C-alpha cells in the first residue's frame, strides 16, 4: 500500500542512506535561531570549562555522583575551544535555548 507516511527527525539518522528509505518518508531537522539566539550565543561564549566541570559545578550538580565518571565515559570532555563559537553545536542546543538559559541563570 502507498497510503502511509513516515516522519523522522535528527533523532533518527539516515545511517544507510536515502536509497534504503521507503516511499513516503519525510525527514526534518529542528532549528531554532530566532531573535533571542544572539543572547544564547553571548552566554555560551562567556562560559568556560571551569563553569561546567570545575569544583563548583561538581558540587552544585553532583557531577561526581554519575555511575560512570565523566573522565571514564565515551563522550569527549569539554574544552575551551567548545565555547569559542556556537557553530559546532548540535541542533538540539539552540533548539533548547530557553531551557538552557533558564537553567544557567536559576
């Protein structure tokens, strides 16, 4: 039947390529760089590694209580270069701007 629709997003990457997709598949990526994005960018570029991994952050957010320590995890630890620009951020980061902005200032 051709009476179906499959919708995917960035949460479902197309690892095997479009040649394997069924007829009727639509893929989208959410992007939010609206009027307030410049404020998020300023905030991001004012952060340092110490803000997110320093002793104060560890105490405030319990970063030392993870089952797998950040140092032993698979994800790369943040570096100063991560905060120089917003160009390399995943799409979800600017999309979640309000939540991040509220959390940082809370």
